[in-house]
C-alpha cells in the first residue's frame, strides 16, 4: 500500500463521524414547550396567540418578552382557538421563530423563558368579513403591555438536546388596566365612542384627543383660537411645544394644540384615512372627533385657522389629510413623513422591484436594509423586521409598522385579512396589490394625477421637512415628491420642502419655529375682517 493511499485512508477516517458522534447528532431533540394560562388569570377561553421568549439575562425592567424585537432575543408564537384555562399550547421545532427560526437551533444551555398570551377579539364587520384581532385597550395597540393580556414571570430553564421532556410554563398574571392621567392645568382630554367605526367593526371603537390650551385661555373668554392638529403615534402625553417657558412666554402665538388618538385593531393609529381593512377612520375623525374637539373648546372653525402637523407616521397622516381634505385644512407642516411615493416605500420600489428583502445579484443575494445611522452603519434589515412581525402575528396581526401599511393601503384578501404587498417569508412582491396602493394612497401620484383641481387649493399649503440621512430612508420619497412639485404650473407649488444634511429620523423644526410659521401663514390667508388679533395677547 503506497503512502498516498494510506494518507487518503487516514484522512477519510478523520473526516468520518464516529459512531458516538453520529449517534449524538441523530438523538438531538428540539425543545418542546407546553404553555397554559391559569384560571386565576382568566376564566374565559382564549382565541389569540401564545408566545415563548428566551433570553440569557432577565431583570424586572427587561424580561425576555421585553427584549424581543427585530434584533432581539428569540421569540416563537402559535395561534390558539378557544383555548381553555389549563389547556396547553405547544411550541416545538415546527414553529417559526425569530431571530432563530426553529427551536431545534437553540444551543444547549441555561436560559430565562417567559410565556405570554395575546388575547384576540372577534370582529364581525359590516363588510361581511369576520376577523380576530387584538382590541386596543387604550395602550396604543402594544401587545406587550396591553391590559387583559396574560404572562408568566421568567423561569430559569435548561435546554438539553438529549432530553425529550417537555418544558411546561404557565401564564398566571394579567396586565392591569391603563390609568389615564387626569386633566391638569391647560391639559384636557376627550374620549368618545365612534358610532361610525363601532357600526363598521361590529364592536365598540373609541377615538380621543389630548388638548393643550394656550396660556390665558380661561382669562380670555372672548378669544377664539386657531387649532393645530398634531398627528402621530398613540400617546396619553400632552402635545409637546418645546418647553413650558416658550408656551408661557410673551409673543407666543396663542393656539390650541391637539394630539389626536385613533388606535385601530391593527396598529396604534389608523393612519387617519378610510381603508378597506381598517374601516372608515377618515370619516369618523372628520365627522365625530374633530367636531367633538371644536364644540368643547373655543376653536376658530374656519379652514384658514385649522392646521396640521406631525412626524413620521404622523407626518404622513398630516400630509394625507391636507391632500384628501383640501377644503377643511388651511396648511400642513409635515415632518419626516412615511413613504409619500411608493417607488420608495422606505427603499423598496413596490412597483418595479421583485423582492423586498434582497437585491438579486445573480451569484448572490444582498440584504436590503431597513434602518441606518447617519454615518451609514446599518441598524436593521428588512427581512428581520418583517420576520419578527410574522412571529408576533400572522395575517398582518403583529401591530407592527409593515403590517399596518398593508392594513391601511391594501385591499382585503380572500381570508378577510389584508392582502399582502409581499410574501412575508420570502419577500416576493405582489404588483397587483402595489397597483391598488398606488391609485389610493400614493400621495405624489394623487397630486400629480389631480393637480389641476388640487393645485389651486394646495400650492402654498404643503410644507415638508426631513433629514437627508433619515434612519428609514424616508428622505428618498420626499425627493421624488419635490421633483414633481418643482415641475408644477397653474399654479406653481410655493410651499417649503427642506432636507437637513446628515440629520436622522425624525428631523424637523422645533414647535416654536413651526408655530411662528403657522401664525404668519394664518395672517396671510385669513379673509378680510377676520379676527387675527384676539389670540395674540
């Protein structure tokens, strides 16, 4: 036997697994979790979603559930239907997770494990569809802290690949109701049940507002004030004005600022427009919520004194409101708005791209990012943010950002839930759904298609501000909007679009600067003889 043959035999022997190692590989058992909730936490059966989160550390302020996210610790979830107290939901190797897709791939070791139950509500909608979604409990559609949801304290466990013994955990605690702050000083609150939305959803739906009254409101009963509707994510905090000293200072324009609250079963806000999946939130806000605010407080109810602002999600809502209700509002100052042109839905062109998660380069696929820092470093990837949402809830039920865009902009799917703009697992884009988005909610497309009628109403009423290193690439859609508006004639666009170099999300002028711009705008557009002084004390 020559040396080459001997060497090959030795090498192949070294590469071949031993009987012991082969046996170990074949005997590896993925963990199996059996999760129940206790009758002391909830007597009624649950239709919803059950989760298990795993982490290497756990504190009172940072439990495994709280550590989950697109770049967070492993989370796994399964749907349950009519699950009784004490009965178990099984989460095993077949269940899709993120960022580890299967429990089979969790390394052996000791972890903190936490069970959680997200309770869904049945909605028999007026459009004939019946869906199960999480009902907001005035927390802002946040499943991790929503009253009525169930959880267990973190438990120390050991994952042993050789063990087939199930790990049993119990959710025996319930999240308590939200405590709404009382009215205080110049801050007042409104919460109403919407007849329009309750009828459409087949379930009570609530709208609200947190109102900041100007200094001297009670001392000047004769004054009627311009109103600024501030759109954004759900919050119970008072509208921000930069600082109390500015709000109380001499020379500050005395306006009423209103944070609108319109959480939906899909997200912490409805995006403020009528929608096939979300229902007639636009009608409800315009016909119920705004009148409730303007009847209770001394608001000037003329369009020239009714203004809009907001940032990010709120930036899109504010701009969309101005475009879709041009005769109701007198001007918009939109900060870092979500995609105003779906050729840049963040950085996905839903009309031309084939995949939202990867750029196909033939021999390789390049991950598409979803979040960056101003210096260019990437903070999160598209696939990871979407896969995390898919684990939190299928059928657009995560309460997350990508899912609410589907619920707002898209048609109803065959199952009664939003039609996917792309396959949530693969990222493959559905261009038929994209066309639906375009015709109804692509703001640049709407303006370009209808400028002959919208232009005379909006040419000097739209103002947009964004960092040119926006963390979510939202500056790119604004660039496309500006490119179109620069071409307008009859009339020519004369609003303000500002890109701040190197600024991240969500850059924009502070409220004191915006209010100064708003006051000047009001005085310019007020009709002859209108009161533009009683609120300038």
